[in-house]
């Protein structure tokens, strides 16, 4: 086999493999682009609040809870209750039957407290009936 024809065959074979892998990747990307499981929305009072992962019944799925429109500032008990209800409402809107809430508390030198809250939506299949009943 001559040198130029061997090079042409290698280049042609490489091009064919690259073309096939591109088609396979495109098909794989389309096949894997299925949307995440959707859960029926529930009302805010149906969303349980968990403060530790060990409290969550299994099995469960995690969901992304939409963030608030802006920073949440709480200066009294009524504002805290309203903020929690709003958080539970955002979680319920994506079908969460619960939320895992973890707080990072920082004490200020002036006696103030700054709380950074992390919220993870939780969907517990076994809680579906309870959540629907709570919303009636």
C-alpha cells in the first residue's frame, strides 16, 4: 500500500468515526433531555418543615425551591411566621411535600443575629395523601 493512500484511508476512517460519534452524542443528548419529574403543587400548609435529614421519611426526592424575590429580613415573630409561610408556599408550588431547612447563624457584636438559611425541597411519595388532605 502506498504512503498517500494509507494516509487517505486513515483520515477517511477517522472522519467517519467522528461523524458517527457526533450523531450518537446528539441522539444521546436529545434522549437525556427529559424534564425532571413534575409533582403536583400543594398548598403552603401541606409542606412539612424538617431541620435534620434524619427526620425525612424514605424514599424521597429533592426539588429546587424557587428563591424569594429578594433578601428576607425578619425583625419580629410575625415577620418570621410570614417568611416561613412564603417559603413553604414556594416549595409547595413545585410539588414539595416538605423542606429541609438548615440555618447558619452569625452573632453580631451589636447583639444582632444574621441567619443564612438553606432550603431544599423534599417530595415524599408517602406524604401525597396527607398533603392533599391538608389543602382541602
